[in-house]
């Protein structure tokens, strides 16, 4: 075999092995940095007003992703209405070692939400068929957030499918879409919904979103950011509200639109804020 033949035979293999080695080293460095960061943040603020706790973690995904599975995970958040806590039985997050800065979150099993309303402690235990969320960052912080829940079940309500999407294209407005399919509440608890909605889709815009930039970048706590956003003249306006129910009565849709438009965004962002706006005429 001539030298040139050997070169064309082994050169591609050599390049492949060098690339594989480089990818492996890159993943190991990224995994080591992530592991050290998670260890340092356990029980401490990951951002102003947000604290993470976990009992165990395991990082896998070699060579192109960082897959972290947690046990005993809990997230505490200081909200405008008071402290909140989310505690799932199983939680994992996934990120690519190459490409755009996107993180995917998954939760499963029984989950518990605890929050404060009217000075009292409240809680909700629920289960889902699947819960996925994703966050995409850019140089200005969080650019897009998507939440997708399939098969939501709780004593308060059930839903076949729930979605929430936030998108920020620049320093201006923040767009959002919330949808619910086959939403059911216990009989008599929410007359506006007739205890059953086939579908609800709400789209809207948060104006003066540049005032929220510090909280989206993880540099400011939620209550402080909301107060500053209010002072800057920010508000949330409803662009459209589509409701499909067995009764199909237009006055129900009009009542929902009025209730949502009159509810301060601080209350809508609380755990029970949307339910209060739609089901409790006194709120």
C-alpha cells in the first residue's frame, strides 16, 4: 500500500478520534462546572427571591447533553402575594452542551404547591401525565418560556391539556398565550365556567416589559420588579379570549373578559389568581 493510500485511509479516522476526544473533554468540563454550581447553590438563592433545595443529583447525557436528575427537589419563590413553594416527586433538567442556550425541565409524580393568600397558608396537591417546560436565554436574559402540561388532576380542577407561553422579542412588550382544553371544576364552584370548558385560549401583552428586564435576567426579585414595572406605567392587556363551552353563551365570555381585565397582574400571577378572577366575583 502506498503512503498516499494509507493517508486517505487513516486521516479521516484520526480526525474523527480527535473530534471525539475534544467533545468528551468539553462535556466533562461542562459537567464539572454544572456539578460545582449546583452544589454551591443547594439551599441558597439561585436568583433574588428564588431558592433551590435538593437531596441528591445525578448528571448524565455524555457527550452532547447535560441531563440532571434530582431527588428531594424543592423550589421556593418570593412572590408579590407572599412566599411560594413547589415540590415535585421527580424533577429533571436537560441542556445541550452545544447550540442555543435552552434548558428543558421535566417533572413527574405527585406535586405540591404551597402559597400565601390573604395572610393564610394554602396548598394544592396534583398529578400530571406529563409536565414539560423550556426556557431560552439570550444576552438580555430570558427570551422565551413555554410550559406544557398533559393530564392535570387535582381536587380543585382537572384539565386534559394546559399550556402557557411567554415570548420577548426585544426590550418592548412581552407577549403571552394561555390555553386550557377540557377544563372541569367541581360542581357549583365556578358558575362562570359552567363547571366545564371544552377550550379556553387567552392571548395578551404585557406593556413596558423593559422594566421587568432585571427579573428576567435573574438580577432582581419578583415583587420589586413588579412594583417598579407598575411605577413605570406597565399594564397587561387582553388581546383575545376564546371560550368554547357546552352552553356556548357569549355573556359568559364577556364576563370572563371583564373579570380578567379588572384583575391586577400581581393577582393573576399568584397561584390562585386566575381561578379567583374567573370564579370569585368579589376578587
